[in-house]
């Protein structure tokens, strides 16, 4: 309850008096948090405040804790869904909408995503689980997009399909397509969208990806 209340208080604080200055202060705090993530740090509020050149007391007027800070810097860390407000009924359109939204996040935060990828390759399981942009959220987002297929695929097949889509879409694929294959980012995005659609078509044609233990 305290965290929720603090979040409301910090939001109210920004709405009262000198709003332009407060917006600049918040923007500086958020930018500092993003830069720290790009440097491989999961920042505390204190670290972001120091990097932004503002007092720690001031920083806590804008965010109540580290989680709030990370959500402000990277809203996707708090997102439960990437579906649009009025999602299409067609599974292919739903999946493509989520793939597009996910890739917009990846390209908008590419520096941070590359750092998190590098650190995840070097980290043990515990350290990897703590990386803010490597939490495995995308599989759940893709699974939600595919939910209309629940009457055609088993739960295990739906999860395997969402997992296969994630293996073809994301920072890992972007790095290979751009750095190794030499594609432009626009062409890399088109390739990833095609791969996701192809995986879905294969599953609907009776060839879903193998399930765990299958």
C-alpha cells in the first residue's frame, strides 16, 4: 500500500507549481536511469539522482522506488500486454501487432538492449534474472496474442509457438540480421515480422513447434 500511495504522491507533486521545471527534473532523472541501464547498471533511485545531478530527496518526489524508476525509464518493464486497445480478432493480425509493438520497443532502446544481451551472456542464472530488460516478458505477450487459437492448439503448443516466435523476434535476431547479415534495420524488422507470420502459418497447417519434452 505504501508504494502505491507514494506513486500517487509523486505524480501529484509533479502537477503542482513550476510544472515545466519539474518536468525537466523528471526527464533528467529518467534519462540518467536509461543511461545507467545502457552502461549495464540496474540503477537505484540514489544512483540515478547522482547521475542526473539532483538531490536524492528530490528524486524520491518523482519515483518511490527502483521499480517505479525502471518503469519510468523503460515502460515495457511494467507492461502486461502489448496488444492495442481494440485488438483485432484475427490471430495473424494480433500477433503482427504485438511483434510490431515489441520491435518498436527494441529499436527505441537498442543501446540498452544490446548491453543487457551482452551481460546476459556473461552472467550466471541469478545475475541474469536480475537484468531489468531480460525478464522473458515477450513470450507472455506473444502467448496473449495467440490466445484465440486455444481451440485449435493445446496449451503446450501455444506456449511452444510463442516461444518460437520470441526466438525469431528480438534483440538477438536484430543484432545478427544487422551486424552479421548486413541488413538495414528496416529490412531486419521486415524479416522478423515475416518469420513470426511463417511460424504461425506452419502451426496452423498442423506443424506446431515441438513442445518441451516432445
